[in-house]
């Protein structure tokens, strides 16, 4: 059954000036300001902590062994509605930087599901709550580095953006479907990982893949190119932005050289893991973590 976040005592103060990303447990998150609209309802239709609790309840419904692995909040976002605001009157009441004085609009959490885990892998549900809306995703998670895998768009859903956007209740129904068929979904994902591990990449493949990532980023960002493309040809989400491509390329070439010196080969799984190391709070902006991860998986699976 579910357990609390694996963390120490609840946080008493935040300091987003020193660190734009802060880690906390569920109790701390629940003590922050509950932001409401003019009618007294949650601004996004649901509070961040309620999202996590409801996902946990669905896990319980199917008798899954789960725990909240981590919860992060970020102060980034559009100037009109930053990820973190401080209610000064509450800060005067509770003390400087008190948790109870903070409004958190950008929260990222992962829930580990430990059923049928292996020495290498468990399964994780990712929750991204931010100014645009809500995103869920599910997939294998590499234990040693907690790199989340989201093996394609079918394993994520969102309340905003695309034509396939869902209502909040439909989002929870989607999670219910994932967990109701948990063993089947998990087995299919692990077969995809087996395929990635068996796909050996040559040096030419590696450089081709890097070029594809650059082309995807340029195509996505270019107005002139997009005017020439049909809707189905456009790049909806690039796997990596330009700065990420530079970091990814450096890490990939370094890893490839080390493996070559040891007489080993680079696999598609190695490449995906180098990318998923980037898709984490503090390294990638919260709204982009899940979409970029899924885009990278689809690119590599189709490669």
C-alpha cells in the first residue's frame, strides 16, 4: 500500500532565492497556500497536493505497492504568474520564508510503483502541475539514477495544448486505465527496453541521430520552415533544445569513446539514458520534462 515521501522532517522554510528548485514531502506541500479563483475554487480546478493524493488512491484501488519518491517546486515561469509567490501578510504571521506563506504553481512529483520491480527497473508515475495545466505520464524508471522513461505519447496525457487534451477527470480515468492494466503495460514497456538494448549504434548512427535532433529543433523553431509544412509534418515537440543538444552530444561522445576503448558498443538504450538524465527537475523546465522525454523515446524507438 502507499507510503509517504521518502524524506526527512517536513520543510519549515523555503528559500527560492538561493535555489529555484526546492524538494519537499507531501505534508509540506499541503501546508502551502491554496490558491483560489474569484469563486473560491482551485485556480486549476484542483490543488497540487490533491492530484498526488488521488493518484495514490488509484494505486491503492489496484493494491499496488507505491510510494511518493519526490516532490519538487520551481520558482520559474512567466512573469505574469511566476512559479512561486509569497503572501506577505502570511509571512508576517508565520515568519520569514515560512512554507505557509508560499503559493506554488509549478510542482513536479513522481510516484514509484514497486510491483514486479527488478534489480534494474521499477515503474514510476510522473505528475507535472504548472501554470499551463496538468500532465501525467507512466513508464519504467532506472533505479540507480532514477531516470524516468516515457516510451511514447500513449504513455502521457495532458489537460492543455494539443487537440487530445483531457479534462481533469478524464486524466484520472487515464491513470486508472494504466494501473488497471499495470502488468500488461509494464511488460510491453520492458519489451521496448529490450529492443533498445539490442540495437547497437555505429559511429555513423550516432552522428546521424545528433543531426536529427538538431534538425528537429531547428524545424520546430523556424517560422519560415513551418509555413512550408503540412500540419502532420510539423515538429510538435523537439526532444532537446539547443543547449540540451550540446550537453547531450558531449555526454554521448564521451560515453561512446569510453565504451570503444573497452571494446564495448553503444546501444539505443545507452543513448536514451543519456537523454533521460537531462529530463529532471533542476535540469529541464517542469512543463517540458514529460513531452521532451516522450519525444526522445519515439525518435529512438523509430530510429
